[in-house]
């Protein structure tokens, strides 16, 4: 507490009261202590103290002033000097004691009264501050006294009195922006935004080109949610100061908040033209272009930024993401490889490199990248990715042992149990797979991936279809926009429809058709959510085939073939496609 008071007092004195001080040099360069002359005049001690103060030797200066005051106890200026130095050293009590003595000796000295007002402010004594900062007529002594009173009232949340002080400053000197800013500040605290604007407009009327006023006006509009009004302010600034850097970037922020991406892109492009050194704005512009699907423009911009700033590892990482989206995996890989090991995007970059290698079925090389990432920051997703790649590299036992080791450390971790189930399922070990995934559900009944896995596994085999639907429905409640869980629900409806469509009963066939249409609705949504997937396209083809809409089924099988089917998951796709083409006489 004492340290805080000292710091606050020192800051207040530097801000509120003038004084002389210098910067002390290294200890070896400081002059030897000044000899004390007991018989010297107070003027001599004052001059010694003054020089010591300039040299930054405040403790010695204080002692010199105290010697002078002892010789001339009626000198108000010496008492004020002692008060100032005591305040700067954090001695609030001593500062006030000597300040009050100086005031008693020279009651009309305004500088002493300003010093005391500042000290009383630090002591949280507004009544005492008012007494010394106002004259006999009750008016503030001068403009800076009024501003100090304003500050005291604002800190005490005495807003009507703060408003009076701000108005006094404006009335006394309407050309001083300090008064207008004070008015705006108190109106903001009083939640009167229109009055804030009027005060700031008053400041602009005095200084039409003042950027600080424009900035305050933009902030007040933004604070009340008027982003359009905020942009109007920026347009006014740009009309006066074309291509102003900070204004263009602030305008872009407001446009992004309003969802006006094209205009934000234009504003940031202007920043790039006139302020090419601003790498951050170039990156933001590239991200906007990326979100707008303008991958070529984003890639070119990031490439230029990286060429000019080769050590900007974030730019290299973002360029890698853009190149991936462009389908330029070699360039993406090279860009990710530039990210330094010490950079915050290193782990993400190495993970993306692993994804590229995995897509090429270079599983061991992908695993090496994941392990490099894990060396820097091991996370559960990276652990699980490592296990998956070990299995894909052909080392099932190593993958299982790796996860079992993690499970021994965290036996209740449902994600590890779930991934052990997936590994066994991928290896064709269906009973073991379900055992692990059901153990995951025992630990966390709301694990959406585990719910979906069990439900879809049952549906694939035509087992427990009602319970499968309940599991998958719950998974969708937990993850409503997951396209693959949505596909699972469609598949359950199809598996329920299939035996009904094959039945001889008209009512059962009608039920089957209704379920098949529900399946198609879910599968269409799943396709939209995933952006297209060969397994989902094959599922839709199967449903249309069950409905005897063979031409449509063939189109969807062909679509699945064109999307690059996954052989392990779609072993029958080619056979179904060929058979249906032959049946329909398609060459």
C-alpha cells in the first residue's frame, strides 16, 4: 500500500506541479558530496540544493533546502521546495506539512495552492483541495486549478460539479481543447452521447483538422454501436488527410464489423499502396481475400509480404494455408517449412505438413512431422493423430501400444478410448472396436463422436436400428452442423426403409418410401455441410436405387466416383456403378 501511494503521489506531482530535475549519471561519474557550510547563508544552501536537484541528487537537495529553511523559517519558497521534494520521494505527510506551512506564509501564492491541491487530491481530501483551489469568490484560481478540480470531481464521481468545472474552462478559454475534452469526458460518464458529440464538435469548430478530436468522435460513436457514424468520421478525416494510415485501418475495422468485406478490402488495399511497410494490414487484407474465395489475390499478396519480410513466420504459415486451398501442396509444404521452431505457429505448420504427406499416403514421413510438433508442444489431438499415422503406416500394434500407454496415464479419458475403438475398427476388429467405444460412452455419455460411431456401426449391419437412431440423434443435438453425423442419420433412415420397401405390403412400402425420403433430406443436408463427399454421394445413390430411381442413382454413383472414393469405406462402389450402367444400357 505504501509503495502504491508513493507512486501515485510522484506521478501526480510530475503531472500537476512544475519542478526542476535532472538525470543522474553513472555512479562513477557523480561529483563528490558537496561540503556543508554551517555558517553559509540560506541563499547559498538554496543554490546548492537547486544544483543538486538538477543533478538528480534529490535526497541531498532535500537536506540542503532543509538547512536553508532552518536558517530562514519564514521563507515560503523554501517550504514549497521541501514539500515538492518530499512528495516526489513518497512522503505525503511531510509534503502536506511543508506545503501548508508555505501556504500560511504566502496565502496568495497560486503555485503553492496548486501544489497543495494536488497533494490533497492524492490524500483523497476533496474539501481541502477545493479550499485552496478556489478564490474568495468561489471561482477556480485559474484554468489549471479548474482542471484539477474537474479531475478530483471525476474521480469522486461527482459529475454535476465536474460538469460545472469543465464549463468554466470552456467559458474562460473557448479556444482551449482541454475544456472541450473535459466536457466530452463528463458527458460520457453521465451517459449522454449526444452531448459528448456536441462537445467534440465544439472542439472541431476551434481546430477543424485536429486528429485527436476526430479519434474521440469516432470512439464515442463506436461505443454506442453506431458503426456507420464512425465510418462517416473516418471519411471526413480522409477528405482532409487522404491516405491517412491509422484512419484507413480503423475504417477497415468498422467495415469488417458491418460485414462490408468488399469495402474493407478496398480500404486495406489503399493502406498497402501508400503504406507498404505495414505488414499487419497486408496480412489482414489477405485473410479477407481468403474468406472471400479470392485465393490467387491472397496468395500473391502474402508472397509479396514474405519476400519483403522473410522472417515473418506468421505470413509464411498463412501463405501455406492459402497455397493448400489453391491445391498447390508443394508450395504450401515449402511455406510451412519456413516457420521457425520458436514461433507460435510452428506446431500448426508441422501439423499441416503432416496432413499434406498423409494425403500422399506418405504416412511415416507424416508421422515424423507430427513428432516434431509434439516435441515442441504435446497436445491430446497431436497424440491421437500420431497414433492414427502409426496405424496407417502399417504398425497397428505400435499404435495401440502408444494409446494404451496414454490410457494408463489417463484411464478415464473418453477420447483415448474412442480412438482405440477407431483403430480396432479400421483393422477390421469390430467387437473390440465397439467395446472400446462403449467404454468411452461410459466415461462420457455425451461424446458425439462415440455416439455416432456406435450408431453408424449398428446401422451398417442393420442392428439395433432404433437405438442407433437415438444415439445419432443425440450426437446431432450435441453437434448440429456436423455433416458426417447427419449422413449417419440419413443412413439409419435408409436401413429402416430398405426392408419395408422390399415387403409385399402396400402400407409397409409407403412407410418405406417416407423413410427413404427422410433419408434423402438428411443426406442432401450432409452433402451441403461437408461440401460434397464420395461416401455421402454413394449413400444417396443407394437410396435412389432402393426407390427404383435408377438413372438418378447412376448419376450419384458417377458423382461419387468423380470425387475420389475411399477404397476402404467404399469397396462396392465400382461394382454397383458398373452393374447399373449395364442394366441401363449406358456405354
